[in-house]
């Protein structure tokens, strides 16, 4: 249920700028966007999700004709309007692709879990938001683990996973935890600053916040018409500068920002990138016959290469992690 937990968090919270479109405000800094990367017709998003993502997203885009992808001065790429998926969307999507089962199979070797565990001290009170089946727990057995999954079916004794939203939990646990983590959650949120502020509110003075997100540019962003990297799934694309800006906005001290090594689970992204021949030229989505043909051919081939060849050589990073310290209680 990891991605359903991420959904629960999400629902809470070079081109010149077109003369017909005012720049949207950066969701981190509030500054006007630096540039318009591209506009994406909602008609195209529906088409991509129906035939590549095998999911109908029509009801989520009622009254919206197009979505813009902007780059802010801090380096964040963000979609506006930020249309987030609902519970039905995520249950359908991840159920069809068995995402929960696949993530559970690789939890022991996920690079972000391994890297994050090094920042968790013996006996620490740790909260993992969007924990799903608590895959991170096996890496931090030396800590007192609590997971949050608002869509957990039961709260079995000893599971360590609570069926709660982060906002509700924060109301009763301000300044309680030594470490608060969230992996692959923030890119799904409409309000990343509000989400991160909620997590920070639960930290003790001197506590550690750990956030793992996909990075851009990366092999994922170089796959044309990639559905999982656009609304209603991913709403923001992150890099070092944007994570620094987030830490600065929340008055956190940056301990580390690092790109994580590629993982076997990501192999098909890398093959998809290698099998892409269209000229994207800083354009990630296009309703063009050549692009559709590229995806139709490259996607099944990339899955075959993933299965029989594994990770290609010189694979780039896909994820990035922020580790930051709370210097004092934030109200």
C-alpha cells in the first residue's frame, strides 16, 4: 500500500514565456516561474494514460484543457494547474501494474533506504510517512519505527504502521520524533512546502528530515510521453537547487543532498531512454505520430531488455535524497 499512502499525503496538500500565459508561481519560493518549458493538452494526457498507463483519468481533468510545465528560478519543474490523483486513480494504477508487490520485493536493496539508514541513530524515534508495508523498517531495526499509511486495512499489533494522515498525526506529535522520512511522496503533493512543513513540525530540535524524490533531468524525464512523470501522478520534478530552496524555506540546515545510485527496479527506464530516437529538445510530451510510434515500439522492447539483460552499463541516477536538520522547534 506504499503508493496509496503517498496518495493520501498528496491529496492534502529553451522557450520564452508565452505572451498569452502569465508565469505560474513556484510552489517552493512563491516567485514567478523563470520559463515555460511547454504546455500539454489534457487531451494528450488522457490518451497517454489510457493507452500507456491503462488508466482513465478523465474525471480528474474536468474543466481543464491544458496544463503547463514551468521551471522556477530555484530549478524546480512543476505542472500548473497541479492536478493530483485520487484514491480510485492510485488503486487502479498500482493494482494493474502490481506496484506494491514489486516494491515489497526490492525493499531490502532500495538505495534510498540504505542511504537513509545511515542517518538514523540507535534508539531514535523514527516516523516514515507513506510507509506502506514498512519496507524501510528492516533497515532501521536499531530505531523505534512508526509508519503512517492512511489506507492501511488494519492496525495489527506490532506492525508499527498507523492508519493516519500526516496532518492528523502531527497534531498530536509535535516535536516528538528524532527522524521523519518520506520516500517518493513529495512529488505527488500539490503543496510540497506544506507537506514538508508538516513533517518538520513533528521533529525534535536537532531532529533529521529525510526526503527521497525522483531527480530531473534523468533517464525518466528523457522517455517521451512518460505517464508516471506527469499529472495526475508526478506534479513536481526535483534537483539539488530545488531541494536546497525547500530547506531554506523551512529554515532547515542541509546535511546532505545526494543523487542515489540506479537500482535494478529502474532498468526499464534506462532501456526506454536508449531506445528513444525522437528529438525531444526540451519537450517531454507531444501528440505526434512519431512519438507515439516510438513509445509503442520502445516500451515493450525496454521491458524485454529489462527482463533478459538487466541494468544497462553507465546507467544514470533517477532518485535524489535530501537530509536536513531542524535547528529549533518550528511552530
